[in-house]
């Protein structure tokens, strides 16, 4: 079988966990503003605890586990990339700048030639 079908399961439990995670993050923000009379560290702690709890609940759901697996696979793929050396990056950048300069000159000459043909040669304007 060349391309097996992928089965996605969206249970109500996963949806409830995601909703609970969002509500916990919102509760952290609400707590931050609701505790406006408190010291900054109390407000910050309410915010941090709400965000961490919400993210933790979201990550233990099936979509969260899928995201973690995706992030791990992405990290492995990025480690496989062969990055250019400083010399290669510099040379490539210089080639791009040279091409842009040559193209700008070419387009300017083309524009001026068309302008001369239309306004001077055809219309006779000076």
C-alpha cells in the first residue's frame, strides 16, 4: 500500500481539553488585570501560572501530542540542513547585488530608449 489512509480522531474529550486550556490561559490574563491592586510579582505569577497550565493541558490532548511530534520531526529535519559557509553566503549575496545592478541599468536603458522613441522620434517633442 503506497499511501495508507490517515485516521484522525477528534473526541469530545480532546475538544474539552483544548477548551479548558484556552480558558486557563484566559483566566491567567483575567487574573493579571483583576489583581491590579496587588504587587507586580503576584500579578505576574497569576499570568504565568494561567498560561503554563493552559499550555500544559493543551499539550496533553491528542492535537497537542501531534504538535509535539511535528515539532520534534521539524527539529530533526532542520539539523539535516547543510548551511552555507560565510564565504558562500557572501559570494551569493554579491552575485545577487551584481545581478540587481545590471538589471536596473538594463531596465533604465530600455525605459529611456522607449521614451526617446515615443516622445522624440514619433511625437517630435523636445
